[in-house]
C-alpha cells in the first residue's frame, strides 16, 4: 500500500520533471504551420490605445517562450534577417532599444510576435508573409531574452560573434512593462 | 584451505607515524600536487596557445594589468615561507608550543593575501566576458585563488586542532608538516602565474 | 609485548625531542635490546593469539557496523570494488542497449526507426557511457578489489577517499542517465567538439550535463588513481620488491600515473566549456581571439591516453591469466614492465593524430605518425611475451584462457589497423568513417573487454566463493567472439566504401547495405552473449560449485586469502621471496606478525625494497565520504544553472571534508593487543 | 583457426567492396590523391597482413606444441623460472622485424604525403566552398568578377585539372570529403583551410560532410560531376545566365510568390528580386541532381514534398515549413522546375 503510494509519488515527480524538461529543451521541428491569425486583441490599435485588462495570452506562447532551441533559432534569425541593422545587439539605433524593459507595444511574447508580424509606425516593417509564423515567434522568443525576461536556463550566454556586453545568463531577470503602464 | 603460517618476524616495534616519504598522506598530497600541477601546466599551455596566434598580447585595444597589487601579493606570499618553515621544523621536532605560537601568524597572512587578491581582480583591466585573453587570465587567477582559499581553510582547521590535546599525537604533527609542504607548492605555482598575468603582456 | 609497544610509542616522542638526555637514551637502548629478544622468541614459537581466536578478534575490529548505515559507510576495499564492478557492468548493459538500438536503425538504408535528434543522443550516450562510466571505472573497480589482496595487505591506502571516489562515479552516472530519462540527454558526441557544443549551437542544458558528468568521473578517477598508486608503492607485503610485483600491479601503477597526468586536461576543458556556456567566456569563440581547436587539443591530450588507461589494465589481466593457465610466470617480465612504462609515456605524444584533418602544418604531422607507429613496438613485445609463455608452458584452455586467445586474435587486428590510420595520407580518407569505428572496437572490445570477461571469470571464485559454469562460459565465449567478428569486421568495408561516422541513416545504392546488415546481426549475437554471461554470473552466484581458496592453483597472494576474503584479508601479513610465492613456498606460508588486532592497522613498506616501515592506523567506516560526495554532487549539478552555486555549494563541501578528516583519538585503552 | 576464418572471410568481402559502384568510395580511384591513397593502403595492408599471419602462426604453434612436448618449463616440472633459450633470440628477431616493418611503413607514408603536397602545388581552378548547417555554398572564383559563379550542393570539375578548393564554415566544424577523389579536410569557423583535387576520370561522385555537425549531419552531401573541359566551360557559361522569366501563367504565379514572399528572404535567384543569402542559391536549381544537400533526388514529386513540408523530409533543417495553400504550392513548384 504505502510502497505503491510512494511509487506513484515518484512516478508523478518524474513525470513533472519530464514535462518541465520537455518544455525547455524540446526541439520542435514543426511540420504543420501554426494558425495564421494574429493573437486576439493584440492588433496595433488595441495596444496603442492601452487601458483595460490585457488580452488573454496566446496559447502558442507556451511553445516558444523559455524554449531553448526556439530562442537559439531566433538568435540566428535576428542576425540573418539583419534586425541588427536597426536595433543593434539590442542596444537600439535607428530602431528602439530591446535590452531595456520598456515595451511600447507590450512585452509579452504574443505582443512582440504581432509587433514583428504587423510592423509598427515609424519604420518597423511588417514581416508577415516574409517570415513564417514559426520564424516570427522564434524571433519574438529571442527578442524577449535581450531584456532578460525568459528563464536563465533557456538562454545562451553568448553567440559565436563579437562580444556584445554582459552575457544574458548573468543579466537580472526583469518583468516587462509597457511605457503606458496599463499593460500586463 | 589456508596454509599454516610460519612466523618470520615481529614488527610490533615499528612506529605508527613518520615524516616525509614514509608517511602515506605525504604520497597522497604529492599525488594531488601532481594533479593540480598538471591542471596548471595545461592552463599555461592554453594561455600560450591563445597568445600564439595573436599579433599583440594583450590584443590591441586592451592594456596590460596594473602590477601593484600582484607584486604586493607576490612579496607577501614569498615572506610567508619564513613562518611556514618555522612551523614545519617545529612540527618535526614535536615542538608543539612553537607550532601553536606561529600558526595564527600564517592564518593571518593568508587572510591578508585573500584581501589583496580582491584588488588583483580589479587591476586586470579586462573582464572575462571581453575576449579570450580576459577569459584566460581570469581563469588563471581564479584557479590559483582556489588553492589559496583551500589551504587557508585547511590551515585554520589544523590550527584549531593544534590547540586541543590532539596536538600531541605524532600523526597530527605529520599533518602540520605536510600542510606546510602544500603551502610551499601553493606559492611556487604562483610565480609562473604572476609572470604570465602581469609581465608576459608587457613584453 | 603490549607495554613494549606503549614504551616504543613514547620513545618515538623522546627521539624526536632535541637533546634527549643520557637516561632517556640508555632507556631507549635497553628497550631496543628487549624488543630484539622478543622478536626472536616470536619468530620461534609464534604469537600468543592464533587461529580461530585471532580471526574472531580481527573480525571484531575490522567488520563494519551492520545495517543500511554500515552499508553506506563501509570503507572496505572489497565492498567498494564489488560495487564499482557491478555499477560499471550495469552501465555496460545500458550502453550496449543503446548500441543495439543504433544497429537496428542502421540495419537498413533510409531507415526511419529512430529520428535524427534521438539518434545523436543515442551515440553520444553510448560513447560517453562506455568510455567514462564503464571502461575506466570497471578497471579501477577490479584493481580496488584485487590489488590489496595481490600485494598481501589488509586495505588500500586512504580507504575513505576510495569510498568517496565510488560515490562520485555513481552520482556522475546517475546525472547522465537521469538527464536521458528526462529527455535532456547530451547530443553533441562523446567528444563534444566546440563550437557545436558551445552556447550558440547547443541551446539548453544538454552539453552542460555532459560536461559536468565528465567532471564527476574525473574527480572519481583521479581519487582512485591516488589511492591505487599509493597502495601499490607503499603497502606491498614485506619482500615484494618492485621487481617481484605482479604484472597487473605494474599495469595499474602505470595507469594510475597516466590518469594523474591526463585527466586534469579534460576536467580543465570541460570547465572552460561550461564557463563559455554559462558566464560568457570566450575560450572557444574565434571572433574574440578564442580558438575552437583549443578544445580538440585539450580533449585529445586526455582522450588518447584514455585509450591506454583502458587497455593497459587489460594487458595486466592477460599476464595474470597467462601465468596461471600456462603454469609458468610470464616470459620476459622485465620486457613486459618496460613495455608498460614506455606505452604509458608514448601515449602522451600521440594526441594530434586525432586531428590530422584539421589542417595543421603537414610537417608536424610526420612526427605524430612516427610516434603513433612507435607505440606498436612495446605492444608487439608484450604480445610476443604472452605467446612465448604459451609456447614454453602448458596452456590449459579453460574459459579465462580462451578469452586470452580471443584477445590476441582480435586485438592484433585492431592494433594493425591502428598502424594503418597512423599514416596521414591514409587517415585523411579513413578518419571519421566506419573504418575507425571498426578499429577502436577491435582495440577496446577485443583488447579490453575480452580480457575483462576472462578475468571476471577468473576472480569470480575469489570474489563470491563460487565457480562460474565452465560449459556456459565456453558457449558465451564462442558466441561473443564470433558475433564480434561478424559485427565489426564489415565496418572496415563500410568505412572504405564511404560511410561516415555518426550518421543516423545512409542512402541506398552506396554498397553499404550488406556490411550494415551483417553488423546489425552480429551486434544482436554479441548482445545475447553478454546476456548469457550475466545469467551465468547470477546463477553461479547462488548455484555455482563452492570454490576452494585457490581453485586454479595460481601463484599470487590473493589466492592465499580465503574465498571470499574476510574484511581483514589476511590474519597474518605474508612475506614474499619470489614472483610466484604460492608456487615457490611449499607447505607453510611465511608471515610476519606485530600488527594491532584490537584496532584497524596495516603495514606500510619502503617503495623499492618493500622492507617494513610503519604500522599505519586505518580510519573506521564513516558516512562522511558519502555526505561529502553528495555535497559535491549538489555543487556540480547546481553550477549548471547558476555560477553562484559554486560559492554557496562550496560551504557544505568544506564542512563535510573537515568532518571527514577530523581525527579520531587513537585508542588508549590499557592493553593495545598486538599479534 | 577462427582467426583464419576471419581472415579468409575478409578477402572476398574486400573484393566485393571493390566491385561496389564507386559513387562514394575510397576505393573509387577517380582522383590522383585517391590513387595515391590506394597504393599506400594496399602496401600497408600487405605488410600488416604478413605481421598478422606471423602472430597467428606463432599462436597456433604454441597451442599445437603443448600437445607434443613432454614436461615444459612449468611449475609441475619445477623449472617454471627457466625459459627456452630459443625465446630470447626469438624476442630479439621479433623486435627487429617489427621495428623495421614499422620504419618501412612510416617512410612509405611520408613519401606519399610529400608527393600529395607537390600535386597540391600547381592549382589551375579556384573554388570556395562554405559549409552551413546542413548544406554547401559553392563559389567559382574568377579574376573577372562577372564570371564569378555561385551555386550550391553541387560541384562541376574539369577532368585532369588541379582544383584548389578553399574551405570556410559559417557555423560549426564540418569536413569536406569526396572519397572517390581525395581525402577529407575540415572546415573550421574562423580558419582558412583548403584541399586540392585532381580528378582522373569523368563521372559522378558523391561527397558527404564527415565531421559531426548537428541534427542533420547525415543529410549534408554534395554531388561532384567530373566532366570534360569543354563540357565544364559550357556548364559554367550556362550557370552564369540569370534565371529565365517564365511564360506559363502557373509558373508566373509561382515566380511572383517566390520573389515576393518568404522564399526571397533566404534564397537568391539571379535576375530576380530574390537575393537572400541565408539559404542555397536557386538560380539553376532544377539543373541539379539532388535536393536539400543530397537528401533526395531532384524531381517534381520530391520538389512538391520538399517545398510543402521540409521539416518532415529533413527534420531540424533550417528551411521552415511555409504552409503554402495548394494552388500556391502548384505555382511555386511549376516555377522552380523552370530553373534549369
């Protein structure tokens, strides 16, 4: 009886651990694309208007946020799609800085994703149709690491590139807040 | 079946402790010295390997570390050999009072060394995240600091031990003797590290 | 006699004090005389305490506390050695299972049984498990068990360090396989080349787990090496000079020294990798003055000696078996010893032959080609000596000897293919192909696992007190031998016909179908044979014929102890006058007396001549090694996630170590019993 | 005797190995380097086989002798510390034999190495191959920039002409290996390496990455097409042509999609707006023999499969699944097929 109980407890613990591990380490080479629609309410104007409770978190967030392989792919895309051109290594330039915890259009992964997909006024191009949803979400996952939001276990200390400041594994983990602090 | 024994000799008058190579722990300590020595040697090799394909060392845009703290550290650690030798000899002569008197001095020196070491880290003029040059000299300094730290703690423990009546056990005196031996190793390894961190970049 | 010892302890003190006065010195001399007479007396009619009475007394002072605590706290080298061997064999089985899975995937071209990512995990786990968790530990385990018996002493040096090293090994293995169970197994190969294993191309914690597992096994192997080297140099029976030492002890001595000089290299490399991945150092980042090849140099500076660290103990096994079953000492003892030593030295000059394809200066390569070929000479000499022993003796082909024959037939092929790939132009074609896979399996299975299976069969009666089944043993041998040839010979062909290593599948039409199918079949045969071996072991453990103390009529001292040996190994420390004591000492066994029986004590002797030097008191069983290992494990594993763990985790480690080394008061009861 | 069985088994196996097609085999003997490899290999093989035969002979002798000889130098006869005088001399001869054999092999190897270096000296054609996870970017260098040619996963080489291939890597360590032509050479990020190939006969040879480089290491092949010099020049000229603009309406639609949507971000098609440098150059995709770095042969069906869902054909590949609508898919494939 008690032994069976203990066994089941053990099994449960292992299961939980497995799930956690999967979540962070699972390589998803997805053969089916994710739905094309933008997360509800996360259109530019709703975010712009601000106020009111934030929209419900897009379920896809769970697949990309804190997922190490996704973040790594996002990092590669960030360089190859030349995001560096405007945002530098997160320090900002022509485009806004991504390292600080200031998010004009919301710092949640689905909000960042829709920012990338739809583009924003003053120069941020819309990438929908140029990048697949999968790629956009991976980028979003990586962009969030620049401001040290995802868990430290899933980010890389550095890229094989010129040294760009303190390693993300050591930077403090901050909650994101939008410049109009209604969000979140 | 076990064969009948034929007694050839009685060893009951053999001692239960001896100094130097007769003691097992001496061999153990030599073993670990060799292991850490190999680690140091390989770290040095890595240092020169990285230095090998560079035009300048340190790489251009960096300046060599400031030598003040490191040099102070070197002088002090060399001086520390004097009390170290005194304790070593005293231990071999079973002269417990001297051991008890001098060991705190060594502990104090260790503490001062660790404080200076903090300033050393600040005087490297480079962070480990800057480039491989920074990484390797930080690695060398950290590697050596761990040795200072461990032997310092070891010395404190022995010192406390020597203030109990266990101090009159011959084997404890052997421990003191071998701890002193290890301290010699620690400051000997520091000399190449010192040269590689502070002077090779200035060549 | 008892008060004599107390006096002599005090005398030690007096002698040490400067200016011991006249009275003391006279007292001392008189004491010496008294003891000399005593010694004559004992040599004539033996000590008071003898036989069963003595054994009972020894048992009381040597056996560990009962129960689970005692089981965890034991410092008996035999228990630790047994655990080492069993754990290593479990990992062998697990690693073999992975091999079978890989062979199934590769049995057909364009097979989709196992996906790319999973397959990469499989061969990473297989290589890592076999090299770090099976091959090295099993050799250490056998040595830890048998060396003190072979040298005629009661324990290894530093018994607690010995226990610590086992626990570190166990926790390292649990870390790796736990990760595998949690689907975060490393997937960058057992060599983990940077930059593939670096922060950018191996996201997540997979590579960190690999690197920390390496650190675990290094700490364990290094501790074991210190224990073994010290034991072999200082704890031999009186009269067992270096020149009379069994060849297996020589092999382990060389291996111990090799471990001490090679393993720090991979420990350093893996720490660099971890710090690159965790705190953003640039050791392997070519864009910031780092260099990816630094990893390969450090890794192979360890990786090549590693092969000999696995192979040399096996040559020791072969010498042991040859001696017993050819009924004569191994021919050319000094030659074999020199061969062992020179192999150990040469092994450190070869690492670059793993890097011929990286485009280092061509001229430098010639040196490593020459060096790599030179290693074949000492090995060739050993082969000759074994063959000469068989030729000059009268071999009895029982199971252990069969494995020796299988070893020679198989290993020599591996050695010769080794000569082939030592040549740069040949290696540039064969490097990283299945030809290499074939080569090192011939060397490691033929060269190390065959002798290991032989020696396990040979020492099984000593360890368990029962014989393994001869018939089943012979069947197992032939299955494993032929199955092995079937599994690995075709890989030479596959390699030559262009099959690279570490591919999860291969296209049809390259002529790779046949060799791969044969390999897969052979693999299954070998797996079945190993299973048979395990079954034989388990069954014999309970049903096997009860073994006498010296079932094979062997010559070395471990057979002078009971089977299985009592915790104190020998009631009296034997004395040795030749290389084959049990053959040359007819009738009674010469022994010395004079060690305490009311407390654990062992005899240490001088390094070369093995003349008695000290009575070394031994520590009691203790939980502190386990606790220290646990604390270290916590430190290592949590350091994967945060650098601060190193600082915080160091505290419990320090506490555990202090508690471990805090001395017990030497017993001062009125009558220290000596016999 | 099992050893003899193994040895006996080895030869036929080797022979049939030689008869295998030389598509991707070190026994292919299609390049000067590989020829030198083969010569050296068979020398080594012969000498090693002789050594092995010697060992086995001694082993058999030892086993057989035990049956005849009366009381040997064993413990039973009490002479176990003695040993047969023959053994001492045997040991000396053995040592001499082994060392001379090894010396001979070392010298042979050194000579072969030198001669290869000499062959490498005189290059006439320069190609730069850059490895990526998991495909090969190929650039034919020319003094005249307008003649510089970019393609991927396929090499065309003129027979008999020494080609110097400069090797680079964009990410991790890979290894360039076309066994039928020459030995392998690693491509290491941040380091410049090169290999020289002199093809001896025309034909199609397969090469493959030989250093473990990540998830799809197994699907990182390249095809080497060795042709006559004339054909080579013609091929070069043809490859220099920009992609033809399609006339068929379906292909037209595909053209619009490919050049304006996701594809263009990563791929270049000369003569169109598509100019991404992340993925392989597609200008003459349809003229190649294989798809996705040798994952599958080129063909309509495979094109459909690959474009529709690369992740199930080559899991983990950097090519994302775009999720084309059926009509888009038909159009894209129709257009890609025009890229001859």
